C-alpha cells in the first residue's frame, strides 16, 4: 500500500452512529498515516450505538458548517440508524456530500449511511449496497442494488454492515492510494 500520510479524510457523524463503523475505519486510516477529521453538528461529544445499546463517545474535531470540501481527499460516512437519519435533514451535510461526489472524490458509506447518498441525489445509475432495510430506498433513487460486502462504482464505495468493515476499509485505502498516486 502506498504512502497515505498526505491523504486527508473527513468523517461526518452525530449521535447514534454505529460505534464500530466509525471507530474501526477511523483508527485503521490513522494507523495508515491518513489525517482524519471528524465533523459533526455540534462540538460536544457524540455517542455511538452497538446492538441497540449505547456505545463509545468521541469528541468531533470540527463542525460540519465549518468544513471546506477542498481541504479533503475523501469522505467516510458511518451508519447506525439515528446518525444518518439526523444528518440527512441537515442541508450543510447533504451539500458537502454532493460537493465531494461532484468533485470526483471518494465518498464511502456503510450500513444505513447510504440514506445520506440518497438524500444527496448521487446514487442514480450507480451500483450500491446497504443494510437490507434501505435497499428499496436505493432502488427507488435509481441505484442498482447488489448484496456484496463492498461495492465500488467510480468514486462511490458502499458496504452493508459491521461485518463488512475490513473490506470497506480496504476499498477506502485503495481509493486513497490511487488518488494520491494521481495527485
């Protein structure tokens, strides 16, 4: 794997994120030398969930409203049910997702996070996967839905659930490696 120390990744989450889907990719990217910034709707600590129980908390680095997509190479969106359901109602978050996608930067979403991709209107004509309960939503938004652990379609990466995290992380690292090589 190429040197990723120049790569800059934005993660966006709020309360109710799936703990493993934020913490594991975040740590794996940090361990690979990537600069990871966590943005949220507030600067107070946000709390995750795991199996319906409260999970770990983490303090965001910045507010979504203070983020400039030009400062990052990729966007990673963890799932959980409450997290993307709250974020999809935030116009700034949706605007950032659209900016990353339109600029050809990697946008990676796992589990319930593809709700955000639907809201950003970026799945039409794309292959994607998600948690099973979102698949009809993805189809209705124009995506070709497949049941695979990770789906890469151009700059869009999607995965189904926490069991897919290793493949999700590998796909993100591969996309960043390609982006850094092309820079």
